[in-house]
């Protein structure tokens, strides 16, 4: 079932979130349509 409220946030906003909590070298490793793998290093 699809819910109107069930929408992903914009990828670049998610990247900013993890940068704001202290992750460094954040990168998007893979993306395909609505799916993405990204991460960073937390010192």
C-alpha cells in the first residue's frame, strides 16, 4: 500500500543532515531512482 505521506526526503538534504551531525568525507556511493547508498566517516 502506498501512503501519500510516505515520501523520501531529498537526497541532498539527507547528505546535509549527516554532515551537520559530524560526518566527514560524505559521498553518494550508488543511486538508482529512489534508492541510494551513501555514507561518511565520523571522527
